């Protein structure tokens, strides 16, 4: 890696033109190819970041990343089957509690072991699972529980947790919303506006969940607190106790971010399904979505990254936020990016130290027409191409998934 010079955040516009900008030598905050706005500078200040690093030399110590798209597809195919199988197991396990007040903790631990196994094999292929859209709507509660657990475990691994701590985090995250089983269905499924009493009853799911985790399942306090405090905010404006900063346990702060990301993933799944069938959202589901930074119809995984960046230091712990963004990156696995030559690329691998220069497969020509056998490009190895933005055409993204990802599974 080249030489780094330290500059003040105030001087980014004048001293960092056409250069990559880093935080702490390894986390990219922006790029010289994209105009830096005052909002970006204000956000850095909001994170209490006064200085950044600018790389002056062009030489780079590259971490080897697989640019094999076929391998990505093969592993994604395997992981997708495992993922759907895990959904069934989660549904059986958590469904037993909803119907019979029974959870098989041993089976739950086996599920956590399966998750730990796949996230340790090829994270890029695992991250593509979060872009799945054709999931059974009846299983949303179980999908949400699984996704929050997976995202939490991925963050925990990145934070160098021991395997035992990652498993504890995963179990607690899987059961974080177990308290909702004690809220009457007539409230959760209500289509009209909540009364004050109904809204307060919904908020009690955190307390119900804590009691279940602590008294029924006999979990340790740090695990049970995940259920109690996952709606607490870093700035102290959450509920039920209005905790702030380090008053909130580390596990809970991780799950809070995973929960926020899953809300956006759910919004995306529902938005896509609404194009096929008319659906009324319950008041509870609308409540889940109302605090999202980005509430427009077309939601992408990159919007989840943006939500966490915008909410760092207010809603979310800034250090955990940085860890999350370093994993999912500003151009997440599975998103479509627009290149400066007008072509589009499908992101299937990230360069860990250079997340703004991922590895892509070309999926359209310069006119935006789909191409099936496009070349694979590591943007870290070219100075001629760079990303101009994220493509927000959901129809094109679905076309790519259908013609490349789904077709590959049939071969």
C-alpha cells in the first residue's frame, strides 16, 4: 500500500481531489471519482472524525480475492439450498414456541452451527442470499429471525469475537423478537391506526421477550438483554428504558444494526411481491418501516448501508456501524453498478481494503441492453474504469437474477 498523508476533514475538497480517502488507513470513506458533498463532510464531523488519510502512491499491497464468477455462482447455489433448509428448521423451532411454548435449544444451536459454517466458507456468496426476493410471505417472521441472526454473526466474526461469543450472539439474535408471540394477533395484524393502548402493548414485546429468554430459556443476562434492548438507540431515544451509548450491551448494539438492515431487506421483498399481488400492510408492518432513512418504493441493499452510515452516532454505535459498512461496503454484493463507460456490472466480490473498487461481471452494454456473457473485471486492476453510481432499475436487477443467477442453478 502506498504512503498516506493525514489531512483535516475541512480540507478534503481542496487537498483530496482525485484521490481515495481512508479512515484509520484501511476504511474508505469516499473516492476522488465522486464529487464530495458538504453533507459527506458534515457526516464525518458527526462521527467525531477530524482527520482522514489520503494515499499518495499508486503501489498497493493487494489482498487476493477470487475473481471466479462461476465459483461464486456454484457456491451461491449450494448456500441457497442450505438457506432455504435453515428457514424450514427455524420455522419448525420457533413455530413450536408460538404454538406450544416450546423451543428446542439443542436444535437451535445446531442451526447456529450451520450458519457459522457457511459464513466462514465464502462470505461473498452468503451475502448474495440477502438479495433473495421470491421468499414465502407466510414465513416472514422466521426469515427475519434468520437474517438478523446471520447479519449479527457476520458482524461478530468481523469484530474478532471468539466462536463461543459468535454463537451466543447468533442464538440471542435468532430469538430477539420472540416477545412478539405474546402480543395478540389482532393487534399485530390490525390494518387501522393503533390506539395508544395497542401501541404500548406492541412495545411490551421487548419485556415479554426478555422474560422468556431469562426465565423460560435460562439464557445469560447478556443474551436475554438482546430481546429487551434491541429498540434502544445509541442517542438514548429508544425504548423501553431510554439507554444510551455504552449503557447498551455490545451484543444488543450489533443486533440493533442487523434489525435495521433486515427492515430494509423486508421492505424490498414486499415491494417486489406487490408488483405481483395486491397486499395491504398491517399497522405493525408499517410501524416497522416508518423509521427507515430511505422509504421510497425501490429499496436496494446499498440503501441499507446508507441507512447505517446516516444513523451512526445517533441510532447506531459508530464503531459497529463502521464494521458493518466495511463488510457490506458501499457497493454490496449483488448490486448493479453503473460504470463511467455506460455499461453495467454485477458486483460479486469486494476487495477488502478497496471496497469502492469491487470485482464485477459486465451485464449490459453501453446502451443498457442485457448481455449474458460479459467479461469479469477487477476494478482494482484498471485505471480506465470506475463506478459512477448504483443502478436503481429493479426490473433490470430482476432480469439479471433470472437470466444469470437462476439459470446458472439449473445447469
